[in-house]
C-alpha cells in the first residue's frame, strides 16, 4: 500500500531544531514541520515535550486519540481510510466485526467513539 500524501520532502535540512529527549526522533519533527502538520501521532508522547512543540505550533496525540478525533471531526475522509485499510487486509480478509475486534485489540478504539461509530464509518457508502 502506498501513501503518496504521506511523503514529505525534506525542505528543512538546515533548520536548527530544539533538542529532543531522543536525538534520533529529529526526523519526525522535521517531517511534521515540512508537512505543516499540527499534530504528531505517537505512542512516545514524552519524546516530544510540549515546551518544544508549542512554539512550533505542534502537539502530540496517541493513535487512539487521533482516530477518535478523526471519527468525530473528519468522518467522510476517515470512513474512506478505514474502508480502504480493511479492504487491503487480504490474508485473511476481515469482516467488519473482525476488523473492529482487531482495532480493539490494538487499543485504538477510544471510549468516546465506541464501536458503534466505527461500525457506522465502515458502512458509509463512498460518494
């Protein structure tokens, strides 16, 4: 699966970045700035302290929180992304119920959205 919108040219090779707790995470910060992102999705939120991100107009969200935010505020695009993701899982194929269970096992379903909203998103008909 390709993500052409996820490719970010390194437009900031000479940017002086504030030091992160792990210098090996600097490429993530460069990609976020290059893409003009507002959020870094990570399980390592401590690796991107707010004192460093705030001046750059960035914040972090966990994958669970990002999925919840997308379902609640960007449903059409999120529904398409979830449907595409499920459709690309071919070995084995996932029923909607099996897909929802996999999301739960991966701890990606926030209580604020619940399985009902995700199920609805998976059933949305593409335009």
